[in-house]
C-alpha cells in the first residue's frame, strides 16, 4: 500500500502549475468572463500541445497512454486555476464515453482528434429543471433522425460533437448517441449560466444525423458508469479549486488589518479557515481513493467516486463562499477574483449531478458493497 | 499510489490474521475477568508473540515494523472486539516521549513493560488552573539534592487509579515567563505523598481523577529534558497524543447508523429510504472515509521518517463531533424510545446513549475542538496568534480569573 503520488506525477504537477500560472492567470479567466468567446482558444491549443487532452488515450489512438493518476494531477491544477476551457466536457466525459462504449471505427475516427485537441466533445444529458431520469427524457431517435432539446449543454458551442443521452423503447430505456454538431439538424443558442467563463448552450436536435454509441437500450447504465468515472475527475478539479480559495482567503487575511491587527489573528477568521482546511483535506484524501479506484479498475469505483465527489462538492462550495466572506466588501466586487471560485465551484457542483444525487449514489453503492 | 497490498504486505496481513484468529480469547476464556484484566491478558499475549507495539525496536518488545504494517495490523485487529484503551497514554504518548527525551537505561527499564501492558502509565498534565492553557499550571517542584520535592494538584487524570507510572509537568521556576519555568518528569504513582481521588463524570462512571501531591519526592534521574525545558518535552507528548487519539475510535459509525436506519420506520417505510437520512449517512461516510485515508496518508509520510505533525489534529476535531452528531441522529430515528438507556431494551445495547453521553468528553479531552482549530490555523496555515496577556512577563504576574 502506498498513499502518495509517484515522483513523476509530482513533477508533472509542478510543471502543470508553472504552465498554468503563466498561461492561465486571473486575467485569462477574466477575459472570457468579460468577453464574447465561449472559452480561451489559445489556452486550449497550448494545453493540447502539452498533451493533456491525450493523457489517458491509448497510444494506438494517438494518445499518451498514461494513467488516471496523471490525469487527476492535471485536473487538480486546472481546478486551481479555474481554467476557462472545455477540458472536463471533452476529456472527462466525451473521451471517457468513447473509450468505454465506442466501436473500433468510432475510436479510430475520434480519439486521435480528441487527443490532439483538434476536436472537442461534450456530453448532453439535462433537459431542464430537476434530476434527469429515463422517464424524463424527451430526446429520442425517430425515423427522421434525432429530435429533442438539451439544456444546458456545457461547452456546446465549442464542441464538434456531443454524446447525447436519448430515450429508447428497449433495454434500460436510454441510448447514447454520437452527434456531430456541424449539421443542419442541430442548432444551438447561448445559454447564460452563473459561470460564463465556461460557455453553455441550449442544443436542439431536429432530425439530426446521429449514431449509436454502445448498445441500443444500454445508455442509462453506460451513462451511470460514465458519471462515476467523471465524478473522480471533477472532484479533483474541485479540490484544486478549494485549496486555491483557501490560499486566497489566507493571504488576504494576513494582509488585511482591522482594529489594529491582521484579521487573520481573529479567531472567527482562523476557525473558518481551519474548517476549510479540514474539509479540503478530507476531500483530498477521498479523492486519492477515487483516483486509485478509477485507475485500477476497482469494483469499489462507484462508492469511491461518490465519496470523492460529495466531499469535493462540500469542500469547494464552502471554501468559495467563505473566501468571499473573508474578503469583506472587496470579495463582492467584480474586480476581485473571489468570484471565479464562487462561480466555478457551483457550476462544477451541479455539473454532473448535484450533491443530493451523489449522496444517494453513495449510499446505494455502500449498500451494494457492504450489505449485499 | 496503490490501495492494495504488495506481496510482502499481503503475507504480513495473512500472518497477522492467522495469529489473531488463533489467539483472540474466546468468551469462555474471559469468564469472570474484569476489563482491565482482559486488556492486560490480551496485551501480554500479543507481547509474547511479538505483536505488541509492532513499530518499536525489537529490543523493547516490538518488531521494527513499518508504518504501513502498523496500518495493516490495526485493520486486522479491529476486526475483533479486543480492549486496548488502557494502554493508549503509556504506549502512544509516554513511550514516544521517553524515546525522544529519555536515556538508554530508561528505555531498557520502561519500554518493554509498557509494550507488554505489565505497567500502565497516566498523564498528569492538566490542573485546575491549566487545561487548554497547559503552561499556566502551578504544581511546583523544588530541588533537594538529587531529588525534587513536588507539591500541588493535578486534575482530569484518566486512569490514575490503576496506573503504575505517570508523566508530569511541573513548575520549577515561577519567576520567568510561564513557558520557560516548566520541567518534565515521570514518577511512580505509588510514591509517598501521591493521593488519588476519583471524579464522577457525567456518564456516571469515574475514569478520571484528582491527583494531589504533598512533598512527593521524584529522583532527578526521572527528569526528561533539561530543567526549564518542560514545555518542549510536553509538546512531544501532545503531538503524539493527537496521532494516538486519532478519530476518538469506537462509538457510533456509519455501519451502526445504517443498520438502525434499515430497521426503524419512518411513515411505514424503512428510514434508510428517506432522502434526508441518506444524505446524512453519506456525509458521515465521507467524513469517516476521509479520516481513514488522511490517516493512511500521514502513515505513508511517517514511513519516510516524517514525525506526526499538527495536521493530526484533524482526527479528533472531526471524529469527536461526528460521534456526537451520529449518536444524536440515531436516537432521533428511534423517536420517543431514543431516550431509553438500558442495555436490555435499547437498540445496539445502549451504544447510542453511551456514545452520546461520552462524546462531550471526547470533544474536550486531549485538546478541545477550539484548541484543535487554533492549532490548524496557527501551525498548519501559519496564521498569527491572538494578542496575549501572558507573554514576556514572569508567571507570577499573569492575570487570573476566579473559575
Ligand atoms: C474525559 C477526559 C479525560 C481527560 N484525561 C486527561 C488526562 O488523562 N490527563 C490530563 O492531563 N488531562 C486530561 N483531561 C483534561 C483535558 O486535557 C482538559 O480538560 C482540556 O485540555 C481542556 O481544559 P479545561 O478543562 O481546563 O478547559 P478550559 O481550558 O477552561 O476551556 C474551557 C473552554 O474555553 C475554550 N478555550 C480555552 N482557551 C481557548 C482559546 N485560546 N481559544 C478558544 N477557546 C478557548 C475551550 O475550548 C473550552 O471550550 C481530560 C479531560 C476529559 C474531558
């Protein structure tokens, strides 16, 4: 047993942190937040050049064939820097969906493009308010092609293709479809979200050409498995973000004086930050477990993933909220970067299922692991 | 990163498991024995077979095991309901302090008997005037040739009544700032002038005591560290205390809560089907597993030679309130019957009520929640102390209150 990253992984972390502090400073996040672009295309190009999009894709498909332990290191650093790029959609969701469910032809077509960053993929599940279920899906394949409406779709306008969850009459009631977005049957409009450093859209399918990804009627279970995997990667981003928010709060508290002394010397502030540290640390330790389960293909993945995800949601949202509180009025300004963490923490927290979804999933997985 | 055993670790685990299977005493064997007798018998049995204090040097009864082997042993031993609490202070706190600050003859004389459970140690730190603010203690020691004469009072001393030795911090110079006037000793609890009076706890039990010292003579050879260096030596003990206590152990965990929630009903359906119940269990599971893996991570760090640091405060800071909340919540699930505390009538034989009544003590003993949060803020995050009224002035001039 060994509960640490290997030396190469620590080196990768150092390199990633250095790269992002240079190429993704607060001003880069702000540029997307303030501007019209859906994402930072220049950063995306550089990230792809670094090979990050290729991390776990096997070499035969143009990837680097590295492990998930490398990918989680990158995820943590991207979370820490609140990177305004479609990495989670393309790498944690679309790439994973293809790796798990694609035919050889589908993999041969898409994985090399995903690895090089030339293609961006996304994942379209939500169709509006409330927790998605098989019976709530109205998107489905018809004789004329795929019809339906997905909202919100993260990085939809940045993407070349989407993995779409649609209803079907067979099997578990759902299928995954791979849909190329540059076609007549697909239209998109911008949807404003609370984190517009990441573009979102409403995606309408009107007789769109679509191909099955995986078996017809095997989509719901494929999606559940996909979310388990993505949960670990999202959790690492969230933990990176949570630590960055804690550091920002600490640095500000050390330098801000009130009543003749640093606010960092007031116990109400100290205990608040200690609580952040505790949540972050427990979340991180659970993320180690998740990373290992993901990488080793362990049967414990559903439990490990949900545990990592719930802890990471709680830690990141708490850190982002209390970071603003620690800054006082300054924290509530557009000008200060506290808002980046606040926006992104909440976006990531609902992104692949809320805290409630994952709490329920955790107990279900616990029941399957321990009670069966 | 690898959460599974290497070949050697698997072999070690199998060896440990096999030994435990053959040697954990049966209920029959324990007939008529009290808890202390059972604990001593179990400890001696482990010692004789080389399974006591396994990380210690072979010469002192250990087996030079690695930190990871310690994790494995703990996992395997915790599958059985065997006692160990009596030895936590001696093995987990006094022993590492002896190892760091004691002389070879101390090691040879005391460590093996600590490992075998033959001798039990207690911790005489807290006083009426000094708990969180330990360095405010007043018990004084005056030099008399190659002895020290100790007068004063300790309080909250767990297990003093069954202990053979104690570690004690005393004031040897009241005229210097308070942290500089302390010295650290260990003493025989049977020394003339030591008087032990049990204190009844809110649980009804009486595990902690007042300990009075009247002209107690401690040989200078039982001093650890220099005269005036007692605070530094005490910090070694306290650092190890945090690692030793960890999450507080025992009590109500997710497995217990899950069992109860599956058995009791809310609106004619098992409580576990209720979304709010599931959410709470999930949160506690996250804490439990987070603590476990945080512990493992610091074990990996220790196996590289790092000493347990202030981050170990997390265990108690999370574990103790969690225990209290879980016990409270599980009693709520029982509705009106949650109040019944009777081994025959209560679910889980009264474990919930016992845990609930005991957990305020967990949140105070070994450093309160607030002190743990201070430690994390100051020692881990590097935030400044609050302004203090007791710095840089002689101990005798430090302000005091009337409680
Ligand atoms: C079950 C049990 C077993 C124990 N066993 C032992 C033992 O074996 N040996 C031993 O030496 N001691 C033992 N203790 C004593 C224990 O270490 C002290 O009770 C503890 O350190 C608190 O000290 P106090 O009781 O004097 O409370 P106080 O220090 O008076 O604290 C009262 C309250 O004030 C708060 N407070 C104090 N200072 C600060 C601060 N700077 N910032 C914020 N809040 C503060 C505390 O958190 C607490 O809420 C035991 C206690 C218990 C409950």
